[in-house]
């Protein structure tokens, strides 16, 4: 009986020693992996950002696109205003005739008025759709120009990500050390001047 308890104690001591060895060896491997991962992540993973507000305010192409959009909207408003004026003249003519109009002339005027309203509404919707599409195309082209520039710009800098910072975005903190707005603006404007 005495021998069995001694043997069990020795066996327990050997197993505990073996478990300590496994635990210590596994912990060292985890530390090596963590250190290697930290070294890799700090050397290869870089993030930068640029302020989209500054790009909108100072990128020449964005300003020109905005002027184009405003000019198109003004042209749309002028055309609609011209149609309204012509329609108002016609309505004024009918009002002058007033009670002197025959039943047939009155019905014809009502049909013509309904057609004028449909034509005006149809033209307004068409012009608004054209304006929306025009503005959307401009936005997509600006985005494309920025992406093309950043792809070339990043060949020398090797950023993993370049974000456009918008004050209404999900980002709550930004370190100005990683702000590349001025470089991006200078490059975008230089590329735009070359194109024109």
C-alpha cells in the first residue's frame, strides 16, 4: 500500500512537470508569433487620409464640374420659365375672351390647357432626369479621376488604405501625421491642368 501511494505521487509529479513544460513551450511560441505579427503589421500596414471638403473646395476639376452643373440647372430653369410664360400668355388670351367664348371654344381651350399642363410636366421631368444623370456622371468621373491619381500616387508611398475623410463619416479621430490632403490636391490639380 505504501508503495502504491509513492508511485502515484511520483507519477503525479512527472505529469505536472510535463504539463508545465508544454505550457511554457506553448507560451513561448505564442510570444514569438505575436512579436512577428506586430513587426509585420507595423512595417507593412500604413493608412493615410485626405479631407474630402478640401478637395471639393480646391480641386479645379470639381469646381469646373460644379459650374457645369449650375449652368445646366440654370438652362433647365430658363427653358421651363419660357414654357410657363408662353402658357400664361395663352391663358391670358382665353381670359380676355371670357364670356364671349362659345361652348366649343371653351371645351377646346380646356383640352388645350390640359395638354399644356401635361407637356410642361413631361418636359420638367425629362429635364430634371437629364440634370440628375449629368450630375451623377460628373460625380462618378471625379471619383474615377481621384482613384486613378491615388493609384499612381500610392506606387511610391505603399499605403494599405487611403480614406477620404468627411466630417459626417464614421471616423472620430484623425492624426494629422497621416493627412495627405495637400499632396493629393497638388497632384490632382496638376493632372487636371495637363488634361486641359
